[in-house]
C-alpha cells in the first residue's frame, strides 16, 4: 500500500502529497474512518470499490491496527 493513514486530534489538511499521508480525526470509529479515507481518495481521483477502500496502486487499505491509540501500541511500550 502506497498511501498511509494517520489519526490526529487536529486535521489541518486531509491529504499531504509529500508524505503520501491521509490524516483523519482521531475520534472516528472504523466505519466512519474508512468513509473519510474513501472520500479523500475519491477527491484524488482514485476509483473506489463498492466495499472497503483501495490505494491508487490497487492494494486494500485496512484501518484495524490504526484505530488503536498510539499510547497503547506494543511497539511504543
């Protein structure tokens, strides 16, 4: 997957082309987060399937692990 999804408490711009990162509000639950990601990708002219979201390379975008707050991630313990 080429695009990265980042959760933040304040979203200044949802798309950062230099970092290839979509930033969405941290309070969004997975169904709403996926909808937000799909919307940004659609605005970038990336055709989305009926279900889920895909990167411009065609790889599916999954948000499961991204929904865990950073302070609870095992890599940061």
